[in-house]
C-alpha cells in the first residue's frame, strides 16, 4: 500500500553524510519481514555547495535528479565521465564503485535494493 510522506518529514533533520552533502535520514525506512534478505532503502539528498564523493553500492538502485547537475565516473569504465542534469535517472548496478562530482544546488532522491545488514546510505561512502 503506498504511503504518503509529507515534505516536512523528509526535509527536516538533514544529516551531513560527506562535507557539503546531505541526506535526510527521516526518509530511511527499514520495514521488512524477518526472513527477507534484502529491502528497499530510500534516500533524499542535497548539496548546496557541491561535493566530491566515492560510493560502493551493496545493491542495485536508481537515482532521480530533481535539481542541478552532476558528473560521475564508474570505476569499471575509468576516464569516461557522464554528465546528468535535473530530470535524469541514473541506474547503478550492485557492486559498482562510482565517483561523483556534484555541482552546487543538486537535489534528488534514490532507492536501492540492499541486504538487510545495510542500515543507511552512510555505508555506501568509500574514503578517498
């Protein structure tokens, strides 16, 4: 059954996951049955000033960019940078290591199918 989440529930309490990069943890839900091995982990993200971050993805998922522009490079295809703008959807494969260069004012949301052991998008961040 779809559940409406009012904006004040997912835009309050921003958490700085990397310098200048925020997720809004109130949107992260961990509703799954005990016997399930994976669940859907949603996130709302933003960056007012721009950032650079590398992530390793424990499961497949998608990003939808609502505002701004960003660049990313998949470690499986080094040297090939993809530029995405507002309105773009980015599909990420399980196990991918992606280096993001996010411009100022980027906002969006994402959802990933991750193992139940993964509790937050914090676990995606790889130190550079």
